[in-house]
C-alpha cells in the first residue's frame, strides 16, 4: 500500500501550538480565518477531510 492510500491523521492545524504534539505535521495559524484556509488547502492537496476538534484545532484525516 502506498502512502497515498494510507488512512489516518495526516496533519493538524491549530491556533495554539501547546494543544498539539507528536507524529504529524503541525501548521500554526495566526487566526481562525487563516486556520480554516490552511486546513482547506492541506486537505485538498492530500485528498483528505478536515475535522474540527472544537478546541482551536483541526485535524486532516484520510478515511
């Protein structure tokens, strides 16, 4: 299976770097508008979905 076909969490987009740690790329946004824009662009480029954790973080997931 290629990495393109792998499912799971691919990235995180957050307003607060202290909320996310570990094994995926983390994108730090300056405000909510930028957070949303980054999440959308990353998810489109990875052919994945955005999920809002409702704590200032989005995760990008391929199901």
